[in-house]
């Protein structure tokens, strides 16, 4: 698999496949001609990516390239034990009768979306500060500021430092010239929630001080979402857990791949809901469905989350990145003041309530973090992991 991954990024070896100019169409945009130069530029961008986008995206890149240069898959299906080639064949075959023209456009759009998510760009710097981000990729392209959680080997679990960086990135996005902001994850996961290692870092003031500091950080984090002035979009590229799920009602749009799941295992860890979910979840999906998630740890599929109103729309995994980013680029051409003012009208009625709920949830969590029940549940979690 490592050799396969490397081969996908050797774009110079693929140049012999580019054969002609084709007519390409992007969603919601007028028809345009894609030149050989544009296709080569997309390949060059691919070869310069510094962040591994994950195996699923790499398979999508491979499949679109094959479809664009050779047409529909017509090679024999590899044997079941030929795992790498079978995965590549399945990805290519899944494109069915998609035309070469459309596949070429999707290929270019996908590479542009990866660049737009910050995969090939240095981290942007917040206004008024020289500090870059350590665990985020932050970039602005096509009037979209993208905040990418960037701990793919840890399933983008959020550390204490990451909370601070996300707050700073949201503040930057709120004040820059972008029309809208996007939050997404690097690799195959959107976010696995809190890094439970946060609970092992006891400050000099002891667990009381840890609970106090964590509570104030959480309060500020949620406030950044409540007060965010522009359209905010979650691009859920994989499974989501904990606070990455409870934060979703704070977004104006939530687009998810079909393989995403949504899980809030709070009682399992002796904790209680946060990010205003004790208010937003019942309001969105009704009391009993909210209780299934927040009290009884029910995990939702992307389709279930969409049917309950937690997710705006679900996309096929093979076309997720291309479809979503084409749509977002179209949204980013809309008048920015109109969007911002309209959002403020929509959200104004709930803002005071959300701040009050945030305060109440933080106080409850501070109590939970100091309880024997919560400590025992977290210790049990770590002991279970150590046996794996």
C-alpha cells in the first residue's frame, strides 16, 4: 500500500496519458474549455502536496485520472487477495459511464479542493500575529477560508493546544476578506473528538485547576462558534465523534460523505453534553432522538444524521470532494454583506439562549470532570486501549 500511495504522487509519470483538449463543465458555472496546460497544472499541484490526503482520496484521484485518460474501466477484476489492485479497480469501476470530459473536470476540481483545504500551502497567519498553526492548516482561496484539523495519524483528536488554535483560526476567518469559512479534517477522519490525553496533564494547581482551565477554554471555544459572523460550513470527510458532532448545529451547512458516522459517547465516559447540544439537538431532532445520542451513545450513519436534520446533505464518497467544493466556490461568489447580515438575522433569535446554555453546560462539565464516576470511566477507557 505504501508503494501504491507513493505512485499516486508521481504525477510526472502520468504526463504521457494527457491526449487532447476537452470541454468541461463545473457545477453551477458556464461551460469552459480545459486545456492540456490546465490538466498538467493539476498534476503539478498533486505532486507538490505535502499532506497525505488519506487512502480514500488517493483512490479517488487514481480512479478519476484513469477515467479521464482511458475512459470507463474495461480491465479484468483482480483476484480477492490482490488487495491493492482490487481497491484501485473498484474505485475506477465505481465511476461507471462517467464521460472522460466530466472525469477530467472532477480530477481538476478535486486537486483544487485539496489545495484549497491547505494541503499544499503554508499555514496562513492570523492578523496581527506572527505565529503560525501547529495542528491546523489554514488557507484562503477563492474567497473561502478553510480550517483543516491536521492530526490525521490521531484521527484529528483535539488537544488543548488545538482548541486554542481553532479559536484563533475562527477569529482570523471572521475578520479576513473571505466570504465564508469551512472546517474539515485531514485524512480519513473528520475528528475523533477530545484527545483524552488532555485529562492526563495535571497542572500545579491539581485537578481542580485542570477542570477550571478546561472549562474556561471550552466556554471560549463554543463562544467563537456562536458569535461567528459569516456563513460557516462543515465538510465532514469521515467519522465524527464527541465535540466535533455537538458543534455541527453551530454551522450553517453540514455536508457529509456517505461513510461519515456521528457519535457522542458522553455517558460512556462519565461526562455530559457540551457545545450547546443539550439545547440544539432536541430542537433539531426531537427530545427522544436527541436522548438516544446524548444519553445512550447511539451512533448515527450519515443518512440517519441527514434525516434527523443534523446534516444538510450526504454525498457519495467517490464524488464528495469534487461536488462539495464546486458548490462552495459557487456560494463564495455571492455578495458577502448580504450573506453575513442574513445569517445574523437567522441566528439572532437564539444567540442569547446559546450563550446561557454554553455557560450551564460548562459548569456541569466542570463538576463531572472532578467526579469519581468520570475519573473511573476515563481510567477504564485507557485500560481498555492498553489491552488492544
